[in-house]
């Protein structure tokens, strides 16, 4: 910074020189402006400091940030103080000089170092002085100056000299990144040095190469941005197409379910219409019978009023020969086989959908989810266009209104109701033809091969599992975890007892399943109603009226129901078979092995749908559904 000599009339301004210095260029303020934090800077310096910024503007001195680019106003008071400090005579010249240097304007000429008046035309690097044409003439004419190196006029020649040796810089050390003189070469013997012109050419070549690389990188970045935008639009388009396909699939599934619902309801409605038509027919027959009886009553009452003995006896004889029978109402009810098979098909459909949705929800986090095996949709009810059983035909409508016709119709109904159905569905007719004891004994005598025809595919319901019950192998294996598994909340989940229910429920028919015990201690196997408590001590198997089970507690085996325990003989078995007969009202627990040994049997009148139930307590206990 050039030293300024204050005017004698203004002695107080000399002490303000440091306060009136821009902290960016370290020169006196040139067109000073004030930022919102209160600091002042040259307008050109602040513009260069904020060049290229679109946001995050900050003060170069205190680093205070501003939400937007501040509106800069010239500080006129500070301008007048700077002008007084520079001196009114040279203020304008100094301002032009600062503008030329700071703002890139035309530089002032370099004057001759000999005469100090004429502009210099050449600078001698050997003499380290600039000369005008007149004083340059000796360098051109005299042989003594022929070795001097001339160049265009240069200012600040002292900045081009080595401070240590006071010689002009002639070389450049690339290792230290600095210019050196010929005497400095001794200290840079191990460095890579080169003449200034060669170093400049190499630097220019390197910068041009780097500029080209930056240009290529910029183009690659632009292409990458374009690719990202293209990929983004393609991903959005693919997701939109996939969502449309998913909506279409769900619409088709909804249509199929609605069609199935309409067909099922139509079957029940047709059966209801058939039965109602029969009831209407019988009601008409009974009405005719009532009218016939009323007519006979009227004739008898009329005969009793006859005073002529001869006529009375004739009428009485005729009336006494007329015979009537009591009204008979045949057994007419809906075809239970049709109703049950229809309802069971819907239950199976619901189970298939529920199982598929649950498995998909639980396995969606796996890297390669394996689709579970889904049971085929039962087509027994959907393929039936006309309900089986007796139909109300035109012949029945034309039958004579007699007691014989009603009896024949009832007999036909009973014959068709006695048709045998598949063992997996179960019927009431089997229980009606044999007593409960004979039915139970018959199943106890059956070998395992015959019981396997009633096999039910049981899977475990994730939504009922206690937080310490761990499910695996496609929901067929259960064990006790040492730490809670943090299952999500569900109203059907057990909270106090480490238990889990089967996914399938049974309300009719005969069903058989087997459970393998890896360690038969501290575990229980049983059945329960879906309404059994899920919280509190009453939620444990066998401790309420809604569940039946056998329990292993160390080496002791017990049966539990309604909080009543019965100790059982110890049976060493690794596989337990469970046979449930809903209509027969019993459940049997058997040890599966070389001999089918009975462990215990419960007899009850089941009133609700039954679920397989399991209790595990010991950490080493593992139960597996076979």
C-alpha cells in the first residue's frame, strides 16, 4: 500500500488509515459499501468475493450469513473521509489508479527510469530498469549492452528479483513451486528446475490439458444427468404400468370372488325356494284336510238336529262309515349336505386367501421369497348348477291331496338324506345310526393307516403366537425364543402364556393331525374355541371351559379341562396323534408308534369352531406339525 502524506491542515486523519483499509485488498476503500452486519468493503472487492454464488452469502470478515444477496449502498460518509485522507489534489488520480488495477481497466504507462518523464518502450532485465526510446539507444548501439535481455515494459521490477541474491528470476522450481535466480540453483540441485519460458510453456500446456479434462468431465456429468432423468422417467413409467396391472389383477380377483359369492348365494336361495315350495304344498294339503274335517263336522251337527228318526238313522249310518285320519306333517328340511358343502367351500376359500396374504406379509422382507403352496380352490359347490336332493317337480304338484302322497314324499326325502359323503366332511347320519360309545370305540380300534384318510393340513397362525414363540419351516415348527421377538400387536395374540393356535378351524367333520415332540417336557397339545381368552391366567390351555389339552410337565403327564387336572400314565412317545370328531363330540390323543396307544380322550358337546392349540414353556422344547 502506497504511503500517504497527510495534509498539515488535516493531522487527525492519519490515525484513521488502518480503520479505512479494506480487509480484502488491504488498500484504502474504493467506493466503500456496507453489508448488513456493519462491516465495510470496496464495492469491486465484495463483488469479486461473491462472484458465482447464488445463495449462502456471508460477510468476508465476520462470516455472518444472509438469507439473500444484500442490496449494497455506497457509504458516502466513508467516501468523503477517504478522499480527505488521500488529499484532495491527488484523490481523483489515485481513484483512477485503483480502478485500473482492481477493476481490470487500462493500466497506467511505465515511465523511463532515466528521465522519469517519457513512457518506457523496453525493460532491460539485466539492468533491471525501463527505458524510453532515447535512453534505450545505447543498448541498441553499444556492443557492451548486446548481451542484455530486453522485453516489453514491466512494472514492479523489484518483485521480479530474488530477495536473497538481488538477481532477476530466471528459473522455476517445480518441486517448491517458486521462481528462483541463477544463484539459487545451488540450493535446488536435487530439484527439477527449468527456465521461466519453458516452465511457463509447460504450465500453459498442463492448464490447457486440465481445462480439456474439465470440459470432458462437464460433458460427462451433463450426459449422466440426462441419463438419470431418463432412467427416472422410465422407472416412473414402469411403476405406473405395473400399478395398472396390479389394479387389473385385483379387479379380476374381486370379480371372481363376487361371482363365487353370487353362485353360492344362488345355491342356498334355490334350496330355500325348493323347501318353501314344499311347505306351501303341504300347507295346501293340510288346508284341504281341515276343510274336509270341517265339512264332516257340519254334516254330523246337521244330522244331530234331525227330528225324524228314520232320516236320522240313515244319515248317522252314512256318516259313521266315513273315516278320517289325523293330520300328518312329513319331515321337510333343507339339504344339509348341500348347505354344508357350500359353506365349507367358502371357508376353505377364505382360509386359502388368508393364508396366502399372511405368508406374503411375513415373507416380504426376505431377499428371495419362496411362494407358499396354496390349496386349489374347492370346485365342488361351484360346479353344481342344481342342488342335489329331492326336487319339486310338476308331478309332485299334480299328486292327489292324500295322506299317501305326503308319506311317499317323506320317505323319498329320508332315502336321499342317507347318502354317504366323504369322510373329511363328516355327517350327522353316522352319529345317528350308532351310539356315541360305539362310535368312539370304533375310532379307537382303527389303525393309523385308516386315520390318515382324515388328515388335516395344519399350519400355525402367526397372529396368535406369543412374543416368545418362534415359528419356522413355513409355519409348521414352533419353539421358545430366549428373547422377545417383538411381534406386532394383534387382538388374537396371546400375551401372558407362550401359546399359539393353528390357522385352520373345524366345526364339522372328522380331522386328524400329528405333532412331533423333540423334547417332551414343559409343553402341551390340545384344542380350543376361537373365543378363548388371550390375556390373563385364564388364557392357558385347559385352565378354562373353552379348551382341552394334555400337558407334559417334567416327567408327569396330565389332562386339563376347565382348570381340572387328571394325572395320566407316563407314555414315552415322540409323536402324538390328535383325532377330532366334531359331530361325535370327542377328541382323542394317541401315542403314534408301533402300537397306537391311547393317551386320553375328551367327550364334550362342541358348540363353536375348534382350533388346534399348543403350549410351550421350556426353551429346549420344539413341536413340529407332521
